[in-house]
């Protein structure tokens, strides 16, 4: 009996050990593995749902961002058109172009300033987010890593939702500018400036042929004749500081009370109507005008006089002040008329 007991003892121990191992395995499985797998599955399922929600939020956000960015592109296109026009105008202002009427250059400069003030500042474009997906590697992540990703994606969802609301608010005050009126004003000012530049060139040392063709259009100008070196009464033709051409003209406005006029505009000089003296540069024209002005109000006065480009337009002292101003204005008008 004793021997039988001894032989059964190892078997009993083995059975007990097996039972303990089985019990421990069951405890590990149900108390640890099953809860862990359940927690992992829940975390993965939550992450999958979060990714789906994230993608829905991103899709809605991207639609708003695309619309917002399209507005910015439209504004940028309009700005580019205006900037190009401003740049061209500034090139004209910075070069050596000189207008007949300085006010035309000042106006162009004013229009450039006005255009720049109306230029809309373009805010930064909105970021576009990419969609996310649950990958195979995500399913192999630890539960704590999945939980961390869940927290991160929920934070992103809240942030993107907030940004989307801000975009909607920002877009409500955005509008594509209409620069058409500004561009028209700028173009008109530029054209007027260029026309004035052309006028100055036209009345800068013009030919006697040009002067004659223009002033003889007037009903108050009769015969016009250019001087030559042989019949120049002042002897200043083509001399340093002198005129390059002088055209004398008669006028029906002048009354020959004593029958002193010969009918030859050069012989009758400015008394018979007036003259247009042409100088090489404006300095010489101004000097001549200042010289004539020194006799104004004296018995030596020869009539009215005004500088037009490099020309000095003169009218007879035998005309009344009103007649002088009117005839002078008519002559200035035809000399500065720009035929396009």
C-alpha cells in the first residue's frame, strides 16, 4: 500500500500543476487578454469613426477654403491689371517727358496716387487639408497609441471646424473690386498727359510752314509772311539767341486810320496785326518775352505777347486789350491744337 501511495504522489502533483496552469491561463485570458482585445477593438473602432468624421469636416472645410481662395485669385487678377496700368503711368512720370501743360502731369500723378490708395490688400490664402484613412499599420498599433491618435484627431476636428467658421465670416466681407472707373480715369489722365507732351513738341521750334498753315485758318488773320535774312526788320534771324523763324501777319481787326499800312505784313510789322516768333529753346523765348514786357505800359509798347512753347505770340498795340486777348487766344489755340 505504501508503495502504491508513493507512486500516486507524483501523478497528483502533476495534475495539480496542470490545474494551476490551466487556471492561470484562464485567468490571464479572461481577466487580461479579453479586456485588452476589447479595449483595442473599441479604440480602433473609435479611431475609424473619428477618421470618417475628420474626412467629412475636412471635405466641408476644403469647399469653403476653395471658394475663399477663388475670391482671392479674382482679386489678385484685378489688382494685377491695376498695378500694370499704374506701373506704366509711373514710367511716364519718371522719364524726361515734358508736357505743354504741367497740370496734366500733376493730374496723372494724382490719379496714380488715387489708384494705389484703392488697391486692395490681399490676405493669405487658406490651407487645404488632405483626407485621412485608416491603414493596416493603424490596426496594429497599441491601444494607448490609438487612444492618443483619437485625441489628436478630435483636436484637429475642432480646430478645422473653428477655422471653417472663420473662413465663412471672412468671405462674407470679401468682394472682387471693380477698378473700371479708376482705370478709365488713369487712362484718360495718361492720354491727356501724352497729348500735352505732343503739343509741346509741336510748338518747340516749329517750322514757319507750320505756323503759317495754322494761323491762316483764322478769320482774324489776313496775310501771313515769313521773314528772310534779307528782309528781317530786326536782323536776328538764325543768329545766336535770335529767332529761327518769324511770321508776320495782318489782321482785319486793325483799323488803318491814317493809311500808313503797305499791305505787306513784314513792312507793317506787328502794328498791322501781329507776329509769331520762333526760338530754338524756351529760354530764348522767355528772354524775348521779358524784353518785350519791359516796354509794357510805355509809349514804346508793341502790343501783347505770350510764350507758347518756344514761340512768342504777339498782337498789335493798335488793337484794344479785349481784341488782343481774343486774337492771342485764337492763335494759341490753333498752334497747340493736336491733330490726331
